[in-house]
C-alpha cells in the first residue's frame, strides 16, 4: 500500500474528494513528523510508538572491494508496534 491508496481510502470513508483527503493525509503526516522531531517520541495507544534512537559510529565495508569506511553516529526513527498491531 502506498500513500495514494491511503488517500483514496480516507476519501471513500469520509465521502470527500481525493484532493481533500490528500490534504488530510499530508497534514497528519506533517503533524507526526513535527511531534517526533520536537519530543523525540510519539505514542499512539493501541497502535504503537515512534521513537528517535541513536546509532553508534561503526565501520562499514564495501562488499565489492572489501574496503572499510567509517559510518558516523546518527539518529534514526524506530517504530514499536502496539498489542493490537502485533496480534494481526
């Protein structure tokens, strides 16, 4: 499933135009991004938790020439599903 499928589903459920549903979907995604960036965590009950985690620096290898490259530390967003999602 891709974003347009979600938009069409929203439009069908709310009986609105695709353009309006796209605005709703984009607004929701933007709100989720802003919340995670501001607080570092977003918990949606019965769905799951989005959380920023820090990755340590490490050494990576190019599989073609076996040359090693340093990979700097960085932050990534992880998702831990809630009980209802796990049970599916």
